[in-house]
């Protein structure tokens, strides 16, 4: 679609569009003609479609409406009741009631995150200066890097912050951590942080140390399925800051298996999309802090030689 010009476009099922389609391809194509866009879709979590809907609600030049089957009276009530029985509550809420909160089919943490929300554990979770902060990173190469910020208070794990960016160096993330002003006690990173880069001859753990980020724990190298199970167990103890962790929370809600359309079954591996970065960082938090005998001890690294 690049290089084309439109007077009007209709984006049907925008929740399935690539994240870059609207802002980098379609929106520029309607600028010179002051074109119009009609965006329609079924919610699939709070992704780019939800962002557009939320934006339209507060900008008068946009018009938006949500049409729930229970409110329009277009569809037969008995038929809707039968659909709810056969589809299940989450699918029904998503397809017929326009719910952005409904659990996505195939999502690994759907039930755990739904429980966290309904029990009030997705709320305001302030930083406690008397408690140290642990970070967990997913380091992307030419991709997004995601960081979760957690405080451990008794049996509670307070997820107070989340940060994600791409196309920047490690110095950027070191600056972000410094500017947040937290008291850090541990940084959990994936095992590949030890691999030396060809260009510099240094590993990223050495680069981070030079930037002042020490007290590093290298998470055990586990099978993804084992890490997902550890994360599932950990969510039951977590409290999430609704505002500062919004994107990270959505990543956990939407992180899901790949679906094989030909075989009509779920594949054994996660779908790699925008949710992978936050979900991987959370998984490293789970396996880096939750030591089990069969996993082996996390590798404690402090290049400055401080205990």
C-alpha cells in the first residue's frame, strides 16, 4: 500500500493489523487529500486498535461508538444466550460485547491476569523508598528492550514500573534507570548478556557495568515452558501498578501461543509479536528470583567485586 493515495479508507478488523500499518503506511497516504478513515473491529486486548479507540473518544474531530449486542437489540436474545453457552464467556464478551478486557484465546497468562484484575491487584502501587528495587530485562538486538521494576515486600511482589524502547543503546537504559531515582538492589538479565559482540569485543554485561549497572544476576537458562510456569505461579503474588505498568500488563494479558491454521491446533511455542519483550522480561524476573534445586542457582555477577 505504500506510495498510494486515498480519499477514504476502511480498516476492518484493525486489531489484526500489523502495529505499524496505520501510523507509518495508511495515515500518511490520506494526508494530502485530507482523506477519511473508518476503523472497525473486534477487540483483542488493549492493542493498537484500543489505542485508536481511546484516542478517538477524547478528540472531537473523531467520531466513535461501541455497539454491544446486549444494547443494540439487533440480534435475537435467545440466539445470544445460545452463543454464550457454546462459545464460553471470554469469547462471547470479546465478540459480542466489545470487551477489551476479555481473555484472549491461547494467552498463557489469561486466567492469572484476569484473577489479578478482579481481585484488585491491578491498581495504584506506589514506590516504597525503604525497599530495594529489582529489575528484570529482556535485551533485544535490533528489537525492543523491556524492563520490569519490582519490590519484594514479605510475600508480595509489587510491580511498580515498566519501561520499553527500541533503536537505542544500553546507555539509554542506564540513563532511564538513573532518572527514575529508585534504589536498586538487583538487575536480572538473560543468559545471552554474556556473549561478546563482534564489533566491540565486549559482552553487554561488561558494557552495563561500565555504565554503572552492577549487582547483576544472570537468569538460569531454562526451557521457555518452564519459565512460563514459573511466571504463572508468581503472578498470584503480584500487585501491578495500573498506570506505570500499563503496557507491560497488556503484554502479559496478550502473550499467547501460535495457532496453526492448517492443523487447527495451538503450537507449542509462543507467538513472537510486541508482547514477547515484556513477557520475556517478566519470565526472567520469575526464574531469576525463584530459585529451585532442579534449575540451579542463578549466577551472581558483580564485576566490581562487592559482595
